[in-house]
């Protein structure tokens, strides 16, 4: 009898493990890689759209939602008068969308363009969530209660400059450190003790605008490295000490639009930006070092080579790179040479300045959300783009900054967790099911 019970427990353990949900604790998911590893996801969309589980009214902002341990984290902004207002961090119940807690602070958006709200996505680690406002105020909050554990002010403490785009780079957790792109003249990057907020190290003197890059934690050359992309160069630092491992000069993001996350493949590091295109580095596998493989030559947003991404991060599949270029062209280029293979306007529809899309990999398929508020399922190959299905996800509500056919855009990256998608605009956040049993017919039936 005991043997039967043990066997039953083992079977149940396997079933539970197979169905285990996956959280989305930071921008572009765990490791900022844009990989969604859950199974049981629909093959096509229902004819009448995704099944909406809940909708919750919110205020404006560009920060993406993150999902961890049964909670959804987000930030937004309420206008008081002119540029003056309050920023808010809050948590919602993942199952119902009900507000669990909220924390607000004053924020003056004077001089900030597109002043809808916060840009940086909350970063969740264990019992802490780290929320950065557009004026450089970083809060460490308790995930369960919203209690403020500590606060750092980039402007007051480090002399960081609030640029026209606002402060937009979410910090990354590296062991006991929280590493942030701060932007002080002697502190482009700063590591804080994640529990206390005490400064552990500061690194990189840079008089330039820090840009909007995302610190990226990787393991290469036998060590952990944190990649810091400042507008003037790409740096690799020891995440524990701030020691410089290597630096790649000669790759400047003008404006400075260093928005797409660097893409790490294990042997290569790919960077791309709107004005100066792409850079591919090969990482040494024995020591922390890098060499340039190729770099785009074009500094034109119209006559482009390689890939000039605006806000969307490309993906690497095999020996090819796929991403959206400066005017929304979905483009395929060779990883080894940077040579263009094909391009298509199908994903963004409109060939327009800054037209963009966000790509997330799920198995051999891609889920793609464009700035028209649509969600697509597709596949990429050197032969072309195969679109499997498309549905309307959310209404675009943000000002585009340039002329667009719909008049407004949706430029927020969705979160994918627990076989659901979480998406916000300037009025609401919604949760919709992506589970196979909640919609979609078998592939090939449509």
C-alpha cells in the first residue's frame, strides 16, 4: 500500500510541475530576454477576440506591467496642474485586477516630452519591487504591502540630469546588488544594496545624457557581467564590484535613443538604435572580453542598413536577426554579416516614422504586439514572415509625436505570465487569457 501512495504522490508532483505557471518579474520577462516558456498556449485567436478576465481603470504612463507571486505591478501619473502631478506605484490582484496597495509621490514633469507618465517598468525580486519615476526617484517597496523600504534620488544625490525623454531605465538585480543607470557625471552606473539602498559602487564617468538603456546581466567568459549601454559606448562591468571588464567605443546612440534591450545569444551581443543602426560584438568564451564583428554604417533614419530599431528589441533565431526598423519595417538580417535578407511592412501596417512592434518568443512562434494595439502570432524564417493570426488587443491612446494614421499609438510592452497577457494604455490595464482552452481553434482550421 505504501508503494502505491508513493507512486501516486510522484505522479501528482509531475503533473503540478508540468502545469507550473511562469511569472514575468521585469521588463521583457526573466533576464529581459523576451522569452515566454509556458506551454498550453492558444494556436490561434478566437473570432471575437481574446477572453478578457478583468479590466482595471488606471492613469497614464509608459511603464509595462510586471507579474510575480499573484500580483501585477505598475506605475502611472495623475496631473495636478501643468507639469506638476503625482506618480503612483501600485499592485493589483492577479486573479481579479483589484487594487491591493498604492504609493504616490510628487513629480514635476517640467521639460519632459511626452509627459504621460513613468517610463521604467517595475522590477520584482522576492519580497521587494523597485519602481523608478521619470524624475529619477527610485523606490524600493514591499511587494505585499507597498511599504517603502528605501528611496534614492538620482538628481539630488548624483546630479543626474532630467532630459527631454525623462529618466527611463529600470534597474536590474544582480545578487545582493541592484544596478541602475543613474547618469551622474561620475556615476553613469550605480549599484545599491538591494535590501538597504546603500551605495555599493559607482562606475563610469560620462558627461553625456545617460540615455534610456536597460542594464543587462549576462554570463560570458566564465564570469557574470552587467552590460551598461551609455550613449557614448558599451561597457561590461563586474556586477559585484563595478570593475570594468571591457569597453566598446565608437557606437553612439544619438538623441540619445538607446531604448532596445541588448540581445545576448551566448556568443554574441547585439545592440540597435534608431539613428545609427546595429552593432554586433562577439564575446570571448574564456575571459571577459569582446570584439566587434560588424557595425552599421548608416546614420540616416530613412536610408538604413542593418537594423535601426526604435523601441522594440529584436530576436535572434539561428543565424538571423529579426526586428522592426526605423519606419516599422520588419527586417531579417544575417547575424554573421549584417546583410539584409528581406523586409516586410505586414506587422506594423503603416510605413511611418517610429512605427514599432514588440516581439516575444514562445517555442517556435512569435507573439508580436504593434503600436496599433494589435497582437499577432507569427513565425520568422530566412524565407519570410508567416503570419498565423491577428487580433485587436487594446485601444492605442498615447500621443505619437509624429503623424500617424490612427492619431494615437500603443508603445507599452505587454507582460506574458500564467498563460495570460497583461496590457495597459493610458486609461486601463487588462488581463486576457492566452490558454488554449479559452480560445483559438486548432492550427490549420481557419
